[in-house]
C-alpha cells in the first residue's frame, strides 16, 4: 500500500467514508500565470529555513496550527481562509464547506526537477476526487523534487452537492477562482532556499 493510499484510507476512516472511491488523474507541466505580479507581490510570504522553502499566500488566508498531516506527507504548513469559506463574495451561502492549501516536505532520492523557463520548478500534478452522502472531497497535489527533498503543495476542497439544499438556498462556489488562487500560490513557491 503506497503512502497516498494509506493517507486516503486514514482520511476516509476518520471522516466515516470507508468504501468511497477516488480517481487519480495525472498531469505534468508548468503553472500558468494568472494574476499581475504586483498583486501577488503584496501577498504575505511564509518562509521555512528548516525545510528550505518559501511560498506566498493570499492576505485573506492565515496559517493553521497544526498543519494538516493527513493531506500532505510531511506537512509543514497549512493555509486556510480567515473568513468562513461557505459564503460567496456577495454574502450568499454557497456549497463550499472548507478549503486549505498545505505544503509538505519529505526526503527524496531524486535530484532537482528541471525548472520551467529558469524561474519556477516543474510540478507533477495529481487530482483526486471522492464523495459520499452529498459531500465531495477534491485534492490537487503538485509535487517537485529538489536537492534531496520532495515538496508537495496540496489543495483540499470539501463541498456539498447543491442538490442536497432546497432550490435557491445556496450558490455554487467558484471552483475556477479557487484553482487560480492555488496555481498562483504554486507559482510563488521557491524550494531549497
């Protein structure tokens, strides 16, 4: 049983979702640019000298204590929204329940992944999705190896099926906006500082 299978089995056991399925979808490539560099430069930076990385995160997020160890192998830090994510930008209730971004660091036998355009590390992307009883759990994992360390940046999104609510009671959350935010965070990641 590999470490991801163990992590998902543990997560499923804790949340009472044993027996649900998850589907990995592989992808490799560089992270696209989406926001202006000036806006991202204003984001706070998290730096770990111990684990040798730096990443920027949106000012509407905070560092969660402790890091979400079941989401990322070797979890070092988790960022979560300061405000309740279940409300959209207009103040209406949405079907989003929770979201987080976690950075994990573990030992790697590989060398440094080739850098895209000489600036950002290349990531391998894996998407997983599972659900049960009206809940959906989506995980996007970006992995890169550098100087003996494996870095994982993990987006975890927990949402509910909008069909479980009375008609008009909730809006559907902006999944594309969350994906853009996550990709922007990943673009700011600097390993082995």
